[in-house]
């Protein structure tokens, strides 16, 4: 009886393995059109090819670059032409002086638009290599590019 029960459990476990756990690579069989799977930095989609369902060639998953707030990011050649908001947000939580020093190190134009509850007159021209910061109690709390 114990052998029968053990065999039944093994058969159940083997049969419960889903097709999604099968090897996903370009041209391999899949079970449902439109299903997606991500493996090794590639995203594959199940497509119908003739009468078969197979995984397509896949597309590269774009890696999201994140930056830590309060840590000056390494210099990039792109900073001199256009600053991304993600890079600009690294100034948040720095002191006003640290934010200015980091901006100068990266070649960004820097200006303070608001200090505590005091707003400053600013030009409305758009400059993609400039950051405008708002500070509270001597620390950068928000950053706008342009």
C-alpha cells in the first residue's frame, strides 16, 4: 500500500509540472499564443507559425538604470546636451552646496528656484543642460530639468 501511495504521489508531481516550465528559446514549442516569458534578458512571445505554436526570436529587455538619491552620479557625455530626470533626481537629499558642487562637476547649469518658502524670479527659457532645485532647511527636496 505504501509503495502504491508513493508511486501515486510521484506520478501526480510529474504530471503537475506545467508547460511554462519547459525550455523557452526561439523556435521551441509553446502552448498558448500570446503568452510571454522572460529568460536571460530576453522577452519571448508565443506565436503561431504555420500550424504550430512556437516562441519568437525574442526582444532584449531594456535594463533600467537607477541612481541613488544623495549620491553624485558618475559623469556622462550625455549630461552636457540633455540631463535625464532620473540623473537630476540624484541631487535630492543633498545639501544645497553639495548639489551645486555635484552639478558643477557634471557640467550642469544650476539654479535655485525656491529656498524654503521664498520663490525666486526665473527665466522661462528651456535649457536641457540646466537643473532648477527647490530647497527646504538647506537640503534639495525637488529638481526640475530645463
